[in-house]
C-alpha cells in the first residue's frame, strides 16, 4: 500500500483517512483530505453488547458455562468412546458418600443439613446425567430435558448462594 492512501499517525478505530496528492498545476494548493468513518453493522454492535454483558456478569453465569462445557464434553466423549459412560457411572455415588462423611466429621442440622443434602442430590443427578450422556449421547431421549432441569436448578442455587454471601 502506498503512503498516499495509508492512514498517517495514530489510527482511530474504524476510521480510514485517504490523502489525495496535490494537483500538479497549482503550487500553493493544499491536498484534499477525505475522512470516511467505517460504521460497524447492527449485528456486530449487538454481538459486542452481548459479549460485554456476558463478560460483566461472568461470575454469576459460572453454572451456565459449566453446563455448556459438560454438554460439549459428553458429545465428544460419546463420539469417541461411548463405553466411558460405564466408567463414569461409578462416580455418581461420590456426593452421597461425601455428605455422609461430612455429617460424621462436622454434624449439621436445619438449613445446613438441607443445603448439604440438596447439593449432594443435585451433584449426584448431574454426574449420573454425565455418565448417561457419555454412553447414549447428550440429547438422546429425555437427557436433553434432564440437562436443562439440572442447569436451571444449579443456576438458581448458585444465584441464591451468591446473594447471601
């Protein structure tokens, strides 16, 4: 690109400056400078706005990110190794064992016990979905609806816990 059409100095985002050289017949005439602003499309503006909102509220959307990651991971796992669902099925009992061990070490009553049991149940259900989705496919049968219900419950619990602390 020649130096006549290239922007000079610090470039502003989205603005192109085109310098037209002097006409040969006039010695004192200044060159014309044409500034053409480049406006982004409406779709680009909307995508930028959505991206900024997601970035600003990224802490509140952590369960959503994990749910989408789990959906993609189970799809890949099902495509590459559908037998992995059998291996992962044993992990579903882990949260129940964890609650029993926690109750033995640090006994809780009332709302503490209710939250422990609720979160263990949600985690057990999520791990069971992960194992079933890895074996049968993430959207096979009722697994898609189950994924949506688990995501909604996890997101709701996450927002409640974040508000109280």
